C-alpha cells in the first residue's frame, strides 16, 4: 500500500486583544486552519481592574472574548456564548462584570491555576483553537508623551485624563514581562501571523513589548499581516494616517510586516458623527506597496452600529470589521 502524503493544516496566529481579535477569529474559524490567539495581558480597565485588584488574577476579558469567538456555535453552545458575554446590569458589587470573567475567576480559584482555568474553559465552550496569554507576568503599561508627561496603566492610556491629542513617544511594560513559551512556540511554527485590528498602544504593541515575542516574529517563516484600524483613537493615535500606524509598529517590531490590510469603504455618516464627537476620525490612507510590504485594500466594514449595555463603563468601537470579509482577505493572503 502506497503512502499517500497529507498536507498538514496551516497554522494562523492572531496577536492582539479586545474586539478586533474577536472579529478576526470569528471569521477565520469557518475556514480549515489551526488557529491560535495570543492575547495581551496588561488590561487594567473596567471589570479587569476588579479581577486584578480583588482576585489577584491577570486580566481575563480579552481571553474570554477570544474563547467565545472560537467557540463551537452548534447545538447549545450558542447559549453558552451568550452566557459568557453576558454583563450584569443589576446586583451590588457585580454590576458591569461579565459572567465569563466571574466564571474564570472561580475556576482559577478551584483549580489553583489561571492557566488551567483557561484550558478547562476552552473545553466547556468547545473551542476550535488555542487561546494563549502572551505572558503570565503581572505587569502594567507605562506611556510617555511628547510633552514629557507619563500615564501608567492601560486604562489611563486608553481613556486619557490628559490632553488626548498628545502623541505617545514611548510605551513600555513595568515590570518587564516574560514571554509565554507556548505563545513563542506558536509564532515560530505559524504559517501566518495576524496583528490587529485593535487599539495600537493598548492591544497590539503591548504584546510586542513582552520578552521573546519580537524576537520570535523576526525569526518565524510565517507571513506577517497587519490589519489596519478603521478609526483613529483619541489619546493614542489622534490624527494618525496609515503610515503613522506602520511607523509606530516599526519602532517596536522592526521592518517585518509583509502585508497590510486596509478598508476602503466609507463609514456611515451616523457613525462618523458619533466618532467625531469623541475626536476620532477615519484613518487616512497614505500607504502604497513597497519592495517588502504589499498593501491589500477592499470593503471590510460591518454594517451594524454596535450598542453596549448600560452597565458597560468603557468606551467601545461603534463600527467594526466584518468577520467574513476580513477572513476572506486573510485566506487569500495565506493561500497566495
């Protein structure tokens, strides 16, 4: 009997956090790839602050969102997805908390390990892939601005109390964080690595600051793709163009990004007006192909305005990438 060669399933690693990584994973899980999500662990806002301060755990919101994005939606799992994303609007002490965050906090206490709690939650949700904290070090972000002022903790960078038009000159982790060996291994073995979409200085770049991650991205043979944000971010990327985003990434990563994905469809006027009130605007495209980087452009936005619950105290994006459209473009890149 002849041995029939089999093609191993290609591996895609998504690096980031928050709703951007959720959207990317949700679309990619419909395709035949082995998926891993590497998640930032420096979030300190909203329920994550309480998870860190009251439970002594690393932030769980981004992990929860990735687990839900990769969950099996057949049968009763759809109900579990809704349950894990449910945010309490009543109840003294739990208003604003999500069921998923509380579930993982309880499981971490029962099992004595947050890493084991993530693995067991993956089983509960029948996750199609792997969710990996970028680090298990308890660390915080520290941003220095062009006027010399400093903001510590992700929450105060994400929703600034200072003048949000100031540019961030440097951002770092205090204390320095050790890279999760499983995350580094996933990058080195990947066929494609996807950075973003997500807040540049609080979701994407924090992962690159962790020891071993930048080095792994420089060594991997994977195609490295950056999904450009739809909108600027007051306090982080005020008035940033697409090139400004790339320059900031190169400051921390070097020149390793080979593909950039950019939306070309105008956002609805209703959404633009709401963003303008928050001093945010569409990211102006100034990028062209170079000898080392290919720019991919197309219609990538969703058509639904996102509404948050009354108990959610954090600022959320109103318009997001469409999962199906984004996944289709990513598939075209990995298969080309």
